[in-house]
């Protein structure tokens, strides 16, 4: 199909290739030059060259695909960063290493560059997600991690993957391991802490209790010390329950708060190291399915790990 376009006053004075690059943002430069060379794009009915300057009233003739004339829609997720550290990906899920400081979902303060929007942009630009297809599934994140904590976030690319992963998280069939840097050195190099936790909504903090109380929930935190230096220890933590601020509050309750933790930590120690965010990273997950996993059954027994976190590498502290 032939199309024509008349050069207006505001577009005059430009080189042909510069004008076409602005007009057809989805057209690869190599294809544009090929179209000019093979006369699929003509100027005033004649063969032209990329460096030709356009004049008001010039007529460009196009024998190119209609798709290049369609305006590219502007989606909110296209404003998000392209920065996405993918640990693993297949046709069903993506495992993302969320960096400290990145927010997972939109809120009143962060609405254009969040992890969920980065994932949508990534899949849209790969051609695996089309928001125009109303019946298609919108990829979604399966778990959250606080802005000031880094670690592995699971994104589901299909409706079944989202359903299965949510069920596995709920039923504790995905083990989540954390690394944290804590004050001092725990007396036991390995321990399983069992207590209760209650939330104070007014301060958005939690309190650890030794005895059960109305409104309190049981918490079980398993830790292993792997390194100690300069008054700080590196611990691997396996969560057997998943409560708000569980690791931070539980470790603080035994006298070993996380380095950098402003709510439960030692502010003097934080100042000494110049660290203002808790040194906590969800660095490893293991799929341990005990019930049917449908299309995700192949993941059972698999383990994925972030090899280096900001404060530790190979089981040793970096601070």
C-alpha cells in the first residue's frame, strides 16, 4: 500500500534520515536506509539519499509496512527503568535480584519506577506481554521485599504460575534464606528461636514476646553464624514463619540487632559504620514442593542464589 506525506514548514531543513528517525520511532535504522536505497521511500517521486535536506512542500512516498505508521501507545510501565537483574527466567517465572532501595509496588510516593513496572516493561519489550490483549494475563510479583531490603522476588508470567507460587509460599513449600550482618557474636553459632510477635500499628513496629498473648503470633527463626569481625557477625537465616520485621526484631530481642537498622538497631554502631539501611538480603530460595505443582513441577528441588550481596561474599563479611 502506498502512502504519501507532505513536508510542513516546521519539518523543513532537516536531513531525510533524521526526519524519518523521528517520524518512525519503531523502524530500525538499518531498515530505514534499506528502504531509501531500494526506492521504497521516494522524494518527489524519485530515488533519494539519506543526507538529502527536506524543503517545505516536498512529498515523500512510502511503500512500507503499515505498522510503522501506527502511533506507539504510551504505557505507564514504559516510564520505569530498564534496569532488571534477572537471576533466572523460563516460560513461567522470572527470579529477580531486587536491589536495596528499589520499591516493589507503587504507592503514593513511587508510582513510575517500581519493580512490578520494570517487569511489565521488560516483558512488553520482549513481546511476551501485550496490554492491548484484554484477555491476556498481566504478569505479577508473587512476593514482596521491603524497599530497604534486597533479595529475590518471584514474578509470574502466567496465571497458573501465579496461582501455584502463591500457594507454595502460603504453605511454606518455598524456603527463603536471608543473609544479615548483626551486632556482636551470638553465643550459639546455630539456633532456632521460637517466640511470639505482636504489631504496634501506631509506630509500625513489632515487639517480641516470650509468652503467648492475645493478638500475638508465633515466630520461628533459624540462624547460623558464618563469619565475625570487628564486632559484627554474618548470619544466614531461614524463616520458618514469615511475619512483619521478623528477622530484625527477633535478632534484636537476643541482643544482636541488624547493622544499619534504625528501628531495632544500635544507632551508635550504625553511625560508626555510616550505614543507614538494615544489612539484610533475601539471597537464596529453594523449591521444596510437597503438593502438586502443576506446570511448575520441574522446579521442585531447585535452588537459586545471589552469589554476592552488598555486605557479604562467599560467606564472609565485606564491611
